[in-house]
C-alpha cells in the first residue's frame, strides 16, 4: 500500500503525483486544509492523502463524518475566512450528496457578493468506470458541474498533469471540481518522471497527445488512452493518421487548440465516458459547429457511454462504456465521409 | 465453560440448530465471496458480513418474511440469504451472471429480491434510510400492519438524510425500525472520531423515537429483542431505533489491506472471542444438541454446498450485452448504439 514504493524511485504514478501535489501545497500554503472521509488515519480509500495527517497534523487534515453536504459547507465557510480547502469526495459518485452546497452555494458566492469573497476550494474525488464498480461507484458526472456557472472543472489523464493541475487548482482562487481517474491511480504503464522543481499545469490549456493529419480525437480522462490506442489501429490497419487532443480542463475549455487541429484535419470525433445526452462531448460538438463549421469536411461525431446506468457484470460494463472498437469505427466514419 | 451449571435455554434445540446452520452457511458463503473477489470474479467492490451474522439471523427470522419490508446498505449478502433468496441467484448476482437477482446488473452491493420484500442493497451511504421511510409510509397509508426494517451502519448515522427521515418517521408515527449496525468503524474511521456522541441510540431522542442499545453478538439475545420490538412496532404503529453493537471481523471491503492503520490485531482478536458462531457452537455442545462430529460434518456439508453453488454460478453465462438497454425505462429504450 505504501505509495512511495510502487514503481521504483524515479517514476511516479498518478496517485503518487496527486499525493506529492497535496504534500507540497500543504508545505507551501499554511492556510491549506484537507477535509474528507477516511483521509487521515487511513490515508484515503485509495491512498491519495497517505501520510499527510501524520506529517501536517490533525488540525490540517481532517477525518470527516459521512456528511458530504457538510464537508462542502465547511470548506466554503473556511474559505470565506481565508483558508484554502481540498474537500475529498470518497467516490465522485457521492458528490450528489453535497450537490446543493456545491452548485447553489459554492458556485455562486463570488458572484452574489459582487466579487467580495473568493472560494478557493477544490472538491476532488476518484471517478470513472472500467473497474467493475457498478451503478454508484463508476460515474463520470462532470457535466452537472460544467452546467453550473462559477465552477471550474478539470480532469487530468497523466501523473504530470495530475500534479500540475492539482497545484494550479489549489492556487486558482475559484472553486474547482477535480476529477481523478481511479483506474489510472496505480497504472504503472503511465508512471513518469516528474520535475524536481515546482510546476503547475494551467487550467484551460489542452495537450496534444498524438499528432496526426487526417482526423482529430478530442477527449479527456481515461478515454485519452482509448483514443491513442484507436489512433494506432487506424494508422496501422487503415493508414489514417489521427491527432489526439486531451483537453485536461473542461471549464475553462481551450477551444483554440481544437480549432487549430481541425484546420489541419477537418474531421473530429469527441469522446467522453459520461452518457451521451447532455454530456460534455455534446458541448464540444456544439461549439465546433458554431465556431468552426467552415473547417469541417464531415459531421462531428460523439462516442460516449450509452444512456444507461453502469451495469455490474463485466461484459456489460465494457459494452456501455466507450471502447477502442467504437472509437475506431467512429474514426473510420468521419475519415471516409 | 467448566464448573458452571448449564445455561438455561430460552429456545428449543431445533431453533438453535437452525440459527447455527444459517449463520455458518452465511459465513462460508462470505468466505467464498472473498475468494471470488480476490480472483477477479466478483467486480470492483464487495463487503462481507463476517461477525455480524446475528443481525440478519436474529431480526429477519423474527419478522413475517415475505410480508414485512427490509432495506439495507451495501453489506447485504446475509440479508438476502436469510430472507430466503436462492443462494445460487445471490452468487450469480455477485459474479455478474444471468441467473442473478438483478440479472447481474446490480451486483454485490445492490441485491434486490421483491419476492422476499428485500428492497436493496444500496451503495450510497445513508441514502436508503429515506427509502425505508417511504416503504413504511406506504404500508401505513394502505392500512397494513407491515413493519419495515431499515438497516444502516454507524457511519451512515451521520448522514443528513437520516435525520430528515427520523423526523418524518416520528412526525407521522411510521412503523419502521431503524437498526444501526454499529461495528465501530465507518470504513476506516473509528466511531469516536466520527460521532459527536458515541451512544448512537440517542439519535432517536430529538424526534420522540424510542430507542435502545443492544449487544448483538449472541443471536439468541438478538432474537428476544427483535421479537419484542417488532411486535411493539406492529401493534403501536410507531418508529423505533436500535443501536446494535456488533463487530466486523474482516476488512471494510474485500480489498481492504489496511486494517492495521485503524485497528490493532489485538482488538480484532478480542472481538473474535465473542464470534457469534462460536458462541452458539458452545451452547450446542453444552446442551448436547449436536456432537462435535456432527458439527464438523455440518461444516463439511456447507462447504461442499457453497462450492457447488459457486461452480454453478461461475458456469452460468453473463447477461447478453443487449440487456443493457432493458429496464432503464418502463416503456422506452435508450437509443441503441451511438
């Protein structure tokens, strides 16, 4: 379970990167508090906060009762009085229990005080499917919060970004909902060396994960890896050269990087893990058709979870979530249009 | 057990034997679930009832099975088994197979069996306490004398929705028994670190709900308490709150490898001295209800049965992928594909 010994001394996995970000920010900012269920003594359900209570004390790292609404409320109240707060949702699915405090209270406080108060709160939690968690331990519900003005929403896919975005989020001064992909936490294949020095990854800046000239995949989170795999299949089997954009940050969204890519490829498939209807992929497609219609040589497509709950049985879970096959098929459709 | 007069039995030998068998079967079933989980056959999350068996056996054998309503959280295998769900259907659900209670779509945390009035199995902590309230409301509205048992954990007892539910239960005199299964840990957070007052039975007080704290390791005692309280709630049509003192001998979930962070081995060993199955085992020997040989044979028999159930479940097919479109709505299907 020891976070520090997962992958040797140099490469850090996604979980270690988050742990480092929190540790370094705790040291840097004495006003930073961490709140969450089981985050202290246990170090979190997944270990993201491992060792932090020991290092920084119970007056800065709090084990909270199972009371998501009050956790967010305490975070906002503390932020009003100058604290920066990280509030963990044990699973991002449980964020629904704190929904009102987030969308009605936290999101609007800055606005309704005419900018008098800032709410530097990061609500973060393990998200996403592909792990057999069934209905209430598998969701990507980021669209709920993208739909709530006042909140920023981010979702890193690499250890480097997890650390850099977490640091940026904790310094941002706005409330940020931070989606961590739990299936990536301990994935050794994506572990990487992280800079020795302090760094941040700015909110609102996308990353190009693969350059290509024939079509563009726009995605985030776990689906970045599915798109990369699909791009390899398209290239090897069909000679189609796909670009993969990892938006990293949903609100604010880096539209420029998307349009620049479309200027080259003229074809786009947007992939997200959440259900199709009113999902963020739909928002991206809408913006592309509004702002860059002239660049398109084919209708923009979405690949998303089916509009169903996430089932428990493994083959069914795979069926409802976006997979490489579906992404390849969509890529072929736009490429051959 | 030496130099002591034999304890007096409050229940017939046949009943004691029944409860022993039921709890032993549950224990062996849970051990098999642990095995399945560790071998990647039972999904991402799974929670065992080991040590807490008297709460299912004691209470659920005291209700009118198939008539009274039962709802619980995610540690739910034992409840389904005691209520009479087919163990093969339970195992199929846990392994995500077609013959499961919800056709493999719900899984370990979400067992549901309408025939036996089991309304879940719920994975969002505390949320189902309001659903239990709804079941009790419906029963009272229809003028029936059904009682609803709503189980929750000590951690769930801090969720706001529980207090909204208690208030309405008290306001409307609904026939519901909230059973707080206090196993002293909200996952990895000890009771005194999550509860302002560790006497959780007091949590009914502000709502005028009678309550008591009950040691729940001895199934015979649980039966006595359960029968008394269920009869009272059925007759008086009022809510009741029980803080059942119990203990989970195993990790929070089947993947819990961090128990040493939140409790000591000594603490677990001490609790295990009151293992409910061992307590009954001693009573059975003391009163010559079964011999040591018969007890061992029983365990052998159950192990063989559970092995067979597991083998059958594992050989059952997964649901068809197209099944994902069914039961999302009553009348329409989600768009296929995309």
